[in-house]
C-alpha cells in the first residue's frame, strides 16, 4: 500500500505518478484525489473518497470525485470492485496479484496473497484446454463465533475422519 512515507522523493504518490506517466493533466483537485486514494488502506467507494478529500479541501465537489475516479478507471489506474452492498469500490490497478475475502456481516475487505491459488487456476484452465491470461478471486465469508474452532474443510472425494 502507498502511505505518505512511501511517496517518492518529490512527494508524488504512486497514483499521481501513474497519472503523469499516462499524460493526464494534474489539477490540484486531481492530485488530492490521487493522494487520498494512494494513502487508502481499504477499498473506498466514491462517497467515502469524497468524505476524505473534502476533509482536506472543502472546495472539492462530489462531481469532481466521480469524474476523476471514472477517468482513473478508464486509464487503467484504478479497478472497480463489487464486493456487494450495492456500491462500487476501488482498488489500485498496479498492486500485483492479490485476492479479497469479504466479511458478509461487516463488509470489511481483507486482502491476501496465495501463490497456490494461481497454480490451481492455471491447472484448471489447462485441464479445460485454456491458457490462463488473468484471474480474480473474491471470497465471501462470515467469522466463526468466538471460541468456535473452524471445521476442517471437506476435500472432494475424500471421506471425513468420522466417515471412514
């Protein structure tokens, strides 16, 4: 994740740098939106992004935030995510392969990486006669009640210990 400390020597965030590299005109409000996105440790929707930006510059409008997010998505800088809840949320496009686990009770999005997933996806695609060119994984789950241990997941074709 980009944090204020990870901005480059000129104080430019990763998203600002990507905008400049793609030839986007960087107005003060676009810079602010890019900085807020870069500093985000979650996947904000436009309304949340607006709340964070307006806290730093009260002159920014919700329309500017919507237009900027749409432009950043068109330029491949942001990716739209749908984690349920009826609103699009956004993720930086260049963050490398990672996956999302969404808590269905709270809406919290937990990011994780697991190289085994890509290997399995490639094996499945090959078995079905395809070369994997991209993939996405979003898991939706509910936390176990406190003190309740998770059950061992059942593996297809293998009997559970109590079934053997």
